[in-house]
C-alpha cells in the first residue's frame, strides 16, 4: 500500500476508519428522537420502544470482543466490508419493519456491525502510523466519533419532520457506501503468513447470554411483573451465565475480559467511573429528546437542536481536557466532573412544560461540560494501572464496561420512566375529588368552555373528565422524568467514591 500511495496512505486509511466509525455512532444516536414515533407506529410503550436503542448498544458491546479474532482470521478489509454489509441490511430491515420485533432485529444487526467497525478503525490507524504520530491518528478517529452524537439527534429530527421516522435508518447508508468504496482501496488485507487465531467461543456465548437475559429482564420487568416466574427465570439463568463466564475467563490463557485486572483498585475504580459515564451519557441522550417531544411538544427537529450546543461544547472541551489530563492527577478532574454532573442532573429534575428552550439547552451543556472533564482522565487512570503486557486487555475491558454502562443506562432510564409514570398517575388520580376543591372548579371551567364551543351538556362531563385524565398523565410523566434524572444524579454521586480511591494512588498514576 505504501508503494502505491506513499505516506498519504496513512491518512486515507485513517479517514476510511473514521468515516465508518462516524456512521456507526451516528446510527446509535439518530434513533433517539424517533422513540415517540416508534411508540405511536406500533402501539407500544417505552419499555419496548427503547429497544430500538438498547438492542443496538447491547449487541455492540458483545461484538467488540469479536473484532480482534475476525481481523486476524479474515483480515481487516473483509471484516470491515462484512460489517458494513450487515449494517446496511439491518438498516433496510429496520426501515421496512412491520412490527417492533423486526425493528429490534434490524437494530441488533446494526449494533453487531458497529461493534466490529469502531475498534477496527482505531486499531488500523494505530498500526499504520509510527509511535510518535499515533496520538494524532487516534485523535482524528476520536474526533469523528465525538462529532457524530452531536449531529445525530438533529439529523434524525429533520428527517422525521421532513419525511418519516423510518427514513432515519436510511440516512447513514450513503456514508456506508462511501466507506465500502474506500475500504476496497485502502483497508489492508489479511496477512497470509499470519496463523489462524483461536477464539474462546464458550466464554463469548456465555457473555452474550448473560447480556441478553439481564437486559431483557430489566427491559420487560414492568410488563411481566417484577416478581413473575418468567422474570425470575431470566435473572437466575443470566446470573448463572455471568458466573460461568467469570470462571472460564479465570481459567483461560487468553481471556476475552481478564477478571484479574480488577484486583488492582485503581483499575477497578476507573472502570466503575467509565460505567457511570456510559450510563449518564447515553441515558441523557435518550431521555432529553424524549422529554422535549412528549412533555414540551417540540418537533423532532427542535428536540435534536436541544442537544446540538452541548455536543459542540463537548468536542471543543475535549482538546482542553486532554491537555489537562497530562498536567494534573486524573482523580481531580474526575471528582470535579462528577460533582458538577450531579448538580446539572438535579437541575434537570426541575424542568417542566414551561422550561424555556435555552434553559434546557444550557442544562444539557452543563452535563456535557462535566463529561469532558471525566472522559480523558478515566481512560488515563485505567490504562496507567495496567502492566504494559496487558495493555490491550485493559483497554478492551475498559471500553467494554463504558459501552455496557450506556446500554444499561438507556434500559434503566426507559423502565424508570415507565414505572414512575404509572406510580405517579395512580397517586394523582387518587387525590382527585370531583365534588369539591380545585378539581371541581377546573371541571366546571372546562364544561363552560365546552358548552361555549357547542358541546352539549350530556357529553361535556365525559369530555371534561377525559381532559383531566390527560392533564394528570402529563404531570405524572413529568414527575417520572424528574425521578430518572435524580437516579442518574445518584449514580454519579456514588461514582465519587471510586474517584477518591483513585486519588489515594495518585502518585502511581
């Protein structure tokens, strides 16, 4: 390749990887603004609709572990092209889906592809550059990955408002085609001299089973009942698979995830921060556009615009935070970032239908500013605690738990909103007494307005009660969003504990 293209080849292959990664990340966030439309199209609640996002993230977490094996077994080029083909098929399937189940299957295919493409893009960029220039290459790929979530909700919102929600799955396909053409030219093929690698399929399948059973159990708990035999079976079998996975990894010479790394308190603490980071990042990316549309009545485009300033701030702050990570002990920015995120999340727990657009956008910017302090420092802390011979294992484990936090965060948030909406609706309904107090006054005023509009007296009472029910549900839904933001704040508050543990070992980092 160098003989053919010269030194410019390095940047061509990096651009190819960055474009593929951007496409995958764009697809993971572009869907968030479509959740209300998916709920309406298939007549499902949030507990099912959120799987349009969660299934993508969960599958991506698992397939990341396949990347190293496929790259060596069939080569980076074939792995990349295979992943793009699976992604495109998943996109088409999701776009034409006749049911929520088919939509979820399409998103599973896309998530599988994303898990292969992102680490491959990073590994290829590192491989073609000399050591002294690898930081720039990684930063280039990382910049693309950071920009995609910034524009994803906006692009998705514009697409929904101009066409339909189904077209959000089609939007990334031109980028897929361009990535495939570039990959045919620039992605390296398999080295024929390289021995065919082995792979821990038993461990991988146990991990996949654990993820599916636990995530499905959490996501369906509200519909099945939290004490239902089906849910308890999922939890039991999932736990067994998780335990068996840990056992196999402890015995394996080449573990997918090395549990022994967690014997170092610094590494374990950094991974705990990474998990919480994933929860907060993806949960807010999911819930804020949903709040803007369902509570405030924003269009999908306007809901996407709420996240845009925060995304741009995050991209700009990453450069500053990267330099800060080299200048101060990593636990200090992490503590500040977690603390400010807690404050921002608690402030989000006060928003309602009357919150101004710019106020909401400002609060989201505060969360992203906090994350920019956390992101580079948690990575530095984690990898500084890992021996050089286990650096690849450490990086893989760190990224796995960060992405797992994202999948868990979306799942948890959707279930919390669903559960707490039902709870608050029941409570508010029980407090309403139609024969006296404010409720009676409101119903009388609604009847007067209906009568003035020509609605006859025999039916005005039923219409007024229906209106009251909608008001109560909207209020209950608002309270549920508040509960979800407090939940995220609590998780970040608890993350201060591992952050302080990192501080105890600052001299070693």
